[in-house]
């Protein structure tokens, strides 16, 4: 009865196991109710893409998206590491470039990354081009004329500042040789208008509003950066870039007047490893969709697609993004599901094994504690053996007694065999021992009985 009940419980558990695993999977892959995007300055291009991404995500998923204004790439990265935001835009090389600047290093102490929730890469969005902008009527004709001038090099913790520092080192200009101004884009425009700023180093996408607002007026021009090949060797996150003539203004004065050599770096969208794969997969699909790149004027992403999106990662690729980039490699089971249910599966299997071993142990203890089914027959066999020991076969009346004992052994053996099935006889070693004892005792009695018969025959012969 108890064994049958145990089997029924096992069957019930196996029936409900898929339901338990399904509910666990839904819990592990459930989308958060709200996510936050670190978007940089309101006047920057990061912010505009964050607004568009928010609109498309809220349209596709039951998720509220919050946009957080920040000072730039370094703050975005630190917020991701703290777990304060879920998505963030980042200019590669920012952390490394700003680590050498004492003031920034003190203001933004490096945080330990939690091994279980590291920062991951989603996509490279566009090229951020380095521009050195000066007023059109300025006497600054080349980068060498920046010495002693008031130059905006980007806000503290921004990608602009991270790009300006290696550029100044490449130009062999120390911060002591210029008057650095740590300004936002809006402050750059205001101080250019007030004529209190001589130049600005701005690293943004070629379609950034701040560039067009300044350069389309014809009141500003761009300086060419010399030896760009050497600069890309010194700062590996940079690549050579050419701004075509007339990019910002095609009427006189043309801006730029000729093809202009400069450098550029990527613009990455990052996330945290702990975010569920379905959410990041949806974000990646939106980024790679041509409607998004067309609306946001991401021409490089629109033209090159996946190849450009995966360029120069710098961080491990999030598994949700990898499902979109490599759909043919997508595992049969979702990685979040496998990871989330691993502990439950191990626990469940361990409990089954433990229950089975406990059941077998209890069963053996009980079988040892209670009398074996053969015990009664063995005692009867021992009694018969004791009786045959009392009959030596030498007396006249020993023959019938030995025959009765032999019949008793035969009847006992037959009665025992009737109580056991063929399977039990094959499995239970005790039955083998019992049968061997019966055979041995029968042989003893037969030997005595044979001796008794020989004696009787000898007596008859001697009388003849």
C-alpha cells in the first residue's frame, strides 16, 4: 500500500513538473515594469535617441521608460554599474581617458563591478566625429594657434572631455598652455555668442543639432586635425574620418570649404547583464530596424546594418542582443530559463534521489526487522535434522522412522516452493540456501536409510 502511494506521488510530481518549470520561466523572464535610460545632455544626440527608443519600446512592450539626464558617458557607465539605470549611451575610451585626469578621478571614483551583473554591449549606433570649431573671423588658422586661448573641451565626465584630452596630447598642448573651459553644448553656444570663447572641441555625430545650429550660420569654421593616422595609433578607440566639403553649408562661406581630415569614435548603447533577454532582444531589434536608423539619421547603421552595429564592442555582448545578431545560434531553451531553473532542477532531482535512497533504506530495515517468510520453514527443517540425528539406522525400527523423516523433508520442500513465485526464487538468495539445506538433509537421511536396508538384507542372507 505504502509503496503504491509513493509511486502515485512520483507520478503526480512528474505531471506537474512542466507547470512548475513554466511558471518559473515566466517569473525569471518577466519584463520589469519600468526601465531607465541614461541619456546625457538634453541638447545632445544621445537624448534624442533615448526619446525615440522610449516611444518605440512603450509601443511594443508593457514597460514604462524613464529618461535620465546626465553629464555624459562616464556618469552613464557608473550609473549602469551601480544598477541605477538599465540602458545607457557611452563613448568608448571615456573611462580610460578620464582616469588620467586627477579632478575627474576624484569626482568619479571607480566602482567595483559586481561579477554577477557586469556591463554589457548592445549596439554601436553611429560615429562621433571630433570637431574643432572656431569663429569664422577668428585669427586661429590652425590647431597650433590654440595655445593661450580659451577652449571648451567638454563638460566634466563627458565623452567630449574624454576625446579632447588625447587630442590635446597629440597636439602637444598641456592644459596649462590653454585656458580650458568645461562647458555643456548650450554654454558653448552662449559663450560663442558673447565672444568669450575662442574655440570648442566637440565630439558628436555629424547630424548633431549643436553642429548644425553653429555651422549652418556661416559664422564658424572647422579646423583640420594634422597627422590623424598617428592619433589613431595613440588612441585606439579613434578611427580616421573625413568630413566632406559642404557638409554643413553649401553656400558661401562653404563649411567646410574642403574635405576635412579628422577622427571619430563609436557611440555605444550599453546595458546590464541581469536584464532579461526578451527585453534586450527587443531593444536590439528596434535599434537594427531600418525605420529607427532612418528616423534618427543613423546613416552608417542604415547602410552596414549588423556589421556596423557590432563594431568595436569593448564590453561583452548581452545574450539578448546575441539572439538578434545570430538567430541561427539561438539555443532551444532560453538562457534565462536554463539559468533560472538550474537550481530548481538540481534540487528536484536531488530530492528524488534522496527519497528513493531513503525508501530503499527503510524497506531494507523493515525487511531485516521482521521475520523472513522462510524462517518458519527453516525452523521446521532444523527440527527434522535434529530428529534424524537421533536415528542412526542400526535398529530394526529405524527404517520406517527414516522414511517418515525423508517424506517430511520432501513435503516441506514442496510446500515452500508453492509459496514463492519463479521471480522470487530467482531474486531471493535465501531460497537457494534453503533448498540446498533440504537437499543436504535428504542426502543424509537417504544414506542412513540405504545403510539400514543393506543391514536388513545382510540379516536375511545370514539366515539362509
